[in-house]
C-alpha cells in the first residue's frame, strides 16, 4: 500500500498534555522519547503505512492554520469525536458526510490548538 505521507508531526507546547489527549481519544499507548532540545510522543506504528509523532521543540508551534491532517476515524469517527471535548479539545465541525459520498469527516482543535480532522466510512 502506498501513501503520499510517510511521517507527520503534530506540534505541542506541553508534550505530556498532548500525549494524554491523543492516548485518550485514540485509545492507544504513546511512547514518550526525550532527546536534546526535543521531546516526542510516537504513536504505535506497527501495521501503519504512516508514522505519527507529537513533537515539542523550538520551532514547533501549534496552529489552527495551514495543513490539516485527517486521522483515521475507524469504523465510525463519532466514537473518537465524542472523546475530544471530554479531554480538553474542541469540536469545530461535527460529523458530516462528504459531498462525494466517500464517508464522513469532522474537524477539531486538540489541546495544543492544532486543527485536526477525522475521517471514516460510516
């Protein structure tokens, strides 16, 4: 399977808060790694085409502007979206059908202020 994306990084100002948020909404264990001048949270990458990393370092500034990454919402993205606000995020666009019948999407702000999307077929 191919993908135009190989790795993406989600910027964070408080790595522990960001890791806690994504662990809670995605129901995964995120490995925290510290390097000189950088802290990272690596999402599980087994059986994944794309590697996802949460990064706190100089020059990594969370933003609601720019590129939007859409996370896989599983069978029904509403399951994840229901956890967003309970864990400090904010829903911007609720679960909405794509205009071309290619499933559903939603958009939220994470605890760091990043605009993140979700996509699912149902």
